[in-house]
C-alpha cells in the first residue's frame, strides 16, 4: 500500500487552500475532477465554483506551446512565395500574431459560463442553428489533426532514416503509431494534463526553435522580393494564410478558460493568452520567411533542413514532431467537447475515441493509400468561408452581451429556453452568417473554388472580410434585442 502524506487541515483537495497548495507544486490542481494524469470528469457541463482553479498565466503556456508548430514556418515561406520580400512578409506574420488578442479575449465567455465555446454559440445562432457550425468545426478540427499527425509522422520517419533505419512501410507505421499515441495519451486525460503537457513541451520546443532561428535568420536576404514583388493578389493571399490559423481557434478559447475562477479579469486572460500565441507564431513565421529567402521551400521540412548543420538536423526533426503533437493535443481535446455539443451521449473521455479513430483512419489514408494531404489542406482552407463569418458573428454577439449569458438556457435543449428563439434558430445570427458566407464565397480564391468577384476585384482573396460583413449584418438588428445582461428564460 502506498504511503500517504498527512494533509494539513483546510488544504484538502477542492478547497481554495488545497488548490493553492497543489498549484504551488507545479504538478497537481487540487481539484479531483480535473487532476493531472487522471481522466477529467467534466465535459461541456458547467464547471461548478468548487472546481474552479488556475490563473490567467496558464493561458500563456497553453497558447505558446500549442503554436510552436512547424505550420507557421510553412506559412511564412508561403508569404514569400506570393511575392513579398522579407520585411513585407514579416509584417504580415506580425499582424497574424496580433489576431490572438481577439482569440484570447473570447475566452471570457468561458469564465462567465463555465462551459465550452460551441455551447456558448447557441446564444448566437439558436440551439438548433448552432448544430451545422458545430459539425463543420469538428470536421475542421479533425482535418487539422490529421494534417499535423501526417507532418509529425513524416518527420519521425525521416529521423528513423537518419539513424540508419529505412524501414519502408514498417518504419512509417511505427512513426504514425508513436505520433498518435503521444497525442491521444495527453488529450484523453483531459484539461489539467493538457495544460501541464503544453507547458513542459513549450520549454523544450522554445529552446530548440530558438536555436533554429539562430541558424536561419542571419543569412536571410532582406532585399527585394523575387519576381518583381507582390501584387494585390499576393498580399491578400498572404493575409489569408497567416490569419486562417488563428481564426481556426475561435471555436475553442472558452474550452480552456472554463475552469478559471469567475473573478479572473478580461485584461489578464487577453494579454497573457495573446502573448503566448503571438510570440510563438511570429517567431516561427519569421523563421519560415527567412528560410524562404535562402532555399527552395516546396518541401518545407527538407528546405529548412538544408540550412542547418548536420548535428542539429535530427533535433530539428524532433522539433517538427513535437510541434505537431502540441497542436494536435489542443484540437483533439476540443473535438471531444465538440462531439458532446453535437449530442453524442458519452463522456468526454469516451467521445474522444471517435476523434482518434477518425484521425487514425485519415492519417493512414494520407500516408499509405493515396496522397490526399494537399487536397485536404485545400478543403480546410476553403472552410474559412464558414468560419471567418462565424467568428465575426460570435465576437459581435459577445461584445453586445458583454459576455453575460444565461448558463442554464445554454444547456436547455428544447422549447422554453431563452436561446430557443424561433423554432431553435436565431434569425439575426443565421442571416448574418449567411450574408458573411455569401461575401466570402464570392471573393474566395482557392484551388477548389474561385469566386466570381475575384477577377473584378483585382485578383485578391477577400475571404477574411466575410467576418466583417457578418459582424455588421448581425450588429444592426441585434443591438436592439441582445442585452448586456443575461436573458430570462420563458
């Protein structure tokens, strides 16, 4: 039988003193329903006061660690490929990073309600109107998890080869199994373990990517861009690439703030969370920009690897793997909450198995059956037609309400709840979403779809402005009906 250490009176797990004592160790939370290396028992149900714990600084490490992903290196390189020079591409990278202030601020809704973002959005679109976006968000989160899993798998397979084992399909299968296991093991445990893992992986990844910047940045070419520079199309495409990543987080921030105490301030969560996402995304984006001015980045991993000394190349491959895992942990965890929003009658820990199975099958298809990774990326980029407007409406509604919601009504499934509106749909929210999607579709320039207004507007991709259109269309009628105080259910 394990030896048990006596607990001082008043510091039992779950009490404020207990949570403080546990937090001081840097390992436990003091809350049995959300403890490190124990399966989290809460899902989308509102987190009760006695289970609230943590502080805003936890959000820095969460967003910092999850955005230490090689995707931003690829995005920075793409900006250069669109015709931007080093300084122009860097400016776009920085503006993309600043968008994390809006993402982080959206987390206040989780503090106020104790529930997930896609539950809160029922107040915006109605209980039934919220379902389509919830389904599409699950598809997007799984799609990005597949992409990250494939990137991590290929990096680990390349490391096997560098170490002398070119095992073909067997090596690739083992690399996939390891990548999936690292992701699932953390996401399955739940919120507390996700936060701890993101923090500790951030320490390692930040040090490694810092060394990468030292090798790549000094030899960057800071002069004019190749091919005469970027036109209007190149600039807009660069902004779409840079902002699509942060925008994809909009359905998630409350998932990671819902445990914080109710008195946690908007300023503290906005600044700490935003700085985390800003620092990591900008640092890696600039690394991609610098690399693209020196090497062919058609294969981004291979392109960067050529710029590094031989001894650091295996470390670099491990960094790519680690960054893929940290990002996938976040999306996989949120996908399990998303499935509960969609009505899966399972606990969060059981629901995540569905996401893992689909991720595994998709990754197997990308790695062994057919090369659909490029098509998948094109499909995911096309879905910004939905999520840019969705984010615009959600943020506009959040501002109108000042993040005040009727928590009970958010979880009322049938007629009678304050957010049932008309037959389960909120007309203002649905109309604004439709208007924003129509504008985004008309101005989108992707491999799978080119809107009819792209050419008349000079070839630019204005998809992101769908968020502004949607927010405006919502704000005009909703400002008269949406209150800054919680509505009363009828």
